[in-house]
């Protein structure tokens, strides 16, 4: 892929929420940024101020759309929201703590990887169908441009695993910080990772 012919995408995770602090599963619950999350978004806006974003897309949930707006403001861009960029749907698990109960964690992780649509939780295949489909559509409409995409940790992690940049073993739960980002180049079908910030990828020796 020639970079000049591709679309540059910056995938950004939203800022901190109170449910992040309390380690509660958010999923499709519309939890807003807290004060720290807004400061984080403003700090990233400053860090990315020299990048010319031609367009800004975001999940429609407020924690992402507000993050996107705080970054987009200095680029004088409107934020386009879509449900395709949402976090995974966690069904009955939304609102519970994922910090202590290992049995629940194992069940959730098994359901994520399942090829069966259990309806109570969105599996990887279903989530990536909407998420990757959206990124491809955005890329094809914006060749030669740089696009900001604000989303959630779950889709970002699963996406990086799906495109072969990481694995379940070296991209563990919690590996993507609030306001972490991935810089990608896409030809409208495939994706190449050029840069990451705020993402912890374990060395192979750490999980042998």
C-alpha cells in the first residue's frame, strides 16, 4: 500500500469516566466523562494540534462524542457520530464490577470469543463486522486525508488482534489507556499500524 494513496486514521479511546474508576462494565451504557477525562481529552488535543484532521468520527455515546468534540474544536470540525463505533454490547453484564469475580471474567471472555451469538453479549465477530466495516467505509471515502476516530477500548483491542498486530495473550484486558491512540494507514480494505501511544503490548517472554 502506498501511503499517498491511503487514508490515515487516528483511533483514539475516550477519556476517563467514573465507571472506569469504579471498574464497572460500561458497554452501551451512556456514561459521561468525569473531570479528569475532560482534562485528558484537552491534553490530547494539544498533543495532536499540529495534525490536520479532515474529518472527525465518533461513537454516539457521550464519553466518546465529548472527547471527540474537545479535540475537534481546535480543528474547526463537526463530529459525525455512529453506533458502529460503540463499545461492545455486554447485555446483563453492563453495570457490574469486573475487578474481582474471576468466574464472571472467564464467562465474559468466553462469550466474547464464541462463534455463537448468545444475545446477552456481543461476540468478537459481530462487533468487528460493524466496527471494521465502518473503518473501511470511512477510509474509502477519504483517500489522501487524515481522519480522527474516537471509540472505546474493547473495539480497539479486538481490532488490533483481528488485523494481526497483537493477540489475546499480549494485548490483555486493560492494555489500552484512556486517550490511547493508534495511527493507521488503510487502502480501504487492509490496515497497517504506524504508531501507538498508551497501549501496553506484552513481550512474548511475559506470557510463556
